[in-house]
C-alpha cells in the first residue's frame, strides 16, 4: 500500500534526485493515499447506509 521506494528512491543507492523531483513524487504519493482513503470511506458510507436502510425497513415491518 505504501510505495516508499517510489518516494525515497534517493536513499536506496540510486542516483540523487532534485528537490523538485522529490516533492513531485511526494505529492503523487500523497494523492494516491488520499484517493485510496476516499475509496475506503465511500465503501464505509455505503455499508452504513445499507445497515440504516435495513433497520428502518425492520421498524416499518414490525410496526
């Protein structure tokens, strides 16, 4: 899930990269993490909505 080599490749014996390149990689990494978290959050919200809907349907059928 965390592509650290992608972000910190300059510490792994590869040739040095510029500050701008490191910041661009860091930005890409952070955006990837955000997108992943947004996907997980959407899934959680859908699951919560589904359970709430099931509970409200049970309340209607029991009333």
